[in-house]
């Protein structure tokens, strides 16, 4: 079980906003730093959406935003579109010099 | 355009060894850390290993430490994953990923993966 806990699924209607949380639980890996978020359509290559907690790579829609507070990172998708239906993963660099992924969240656009 | 193309997947027996390759292009490979990530059937992404740009530093997930070895050939822009003592639970799609310009930020471009099935 990942030390980064995400909800298994979230859903929303087109045009709405949703938020996915990523909660860091204590582990032997120490602190969690530099949270990232990626989008993964099954069978395709994952796509980076957010790095360094809140930064968006060039080319990523402004509809994707993120925040970090305490031990919780969050990804918000505004103006939901059908193509946003995918799996979303948070990840973080740890004090143990390894990265970890959250368990993933399946987004369904109703 | 960044491209990462994994190869070497197949069916292997438990306890056997197997090697994967990832051919990279479109970026300064010799100055970039490289990662391997995997996704078991029906499961989420799992980070596996990272190698620094010069190849001198490597780190592994506990689940593969002591069994897997990541290496690279900066002359030919290839990263490898040598998998030893394979277990059924190592069955997964293995994806290589390019590190970001800032090492600690992690991974920014992934390949589509190659499938390894460990089965007798």
C-alpha cells in the first residue's frame, strides 16, 4: 500500500470542477517533497500535469491546477471535459532518495 | 520531440533473469536522470528505479532492491533494466521515463512501456 493516499475514484459532469487529494502518511521514507501529478489514459504514455507542488509544464491546460498544504497535495481540474476521463497519480520525492506514487484516482466524466 | 521506446518485454519463468532497454531521443540524454516505472495488471503506477545522468548513482524501490539493476549507455542514449530472480508479482508493463531538469522534481516524459509476464 502506497504511503501516498488518493481516493480510488472521483466523478463530475462536464463543465464542473473536481479535486483529487493526495495525503502523505508517515513511513520509513521520511518526508515527502516536490509533489507531481500525472494523467494516464490506459494504454498510453502518462502525461505530466504538475511538478514542484504547483507548477504547470508548458503546454498543459490552465484547467489543471494544484496546491500543497501540510501533508496533503491536491489537484483541481476545472471545466471538466470528456477527454479528462483518465487515471490520475500523485508522486513525490522522499528523504530516502526514492520516488513514490499514490495509488491512483480514476476520474469519470458523467 | 522527446521519444522513449522500451523493448525487451516477454514471458519469463519465475527465478529467471531478463533485461529491458529504453532508447531515448530528442533531448540531452547524457545530462538527464532516467527512471523505470511499472504498472501491474489492474494496479497503479509503481516507481522502480532511477539512475543519475552520469550513471554513478542509482536508487531502487524496496520491492526490487537487490534484484534489479538500472544502467545506462550515454554514447547510445539507452537505459537498461536488468531484472534478476523474477517473481510472479513482477508481472507488469515497464515504462521508462525521463527525469526533469531539476533532479528532485521527478519524471516528465514517459514511454508507452513493454510488457513482462512472469509465469511458469
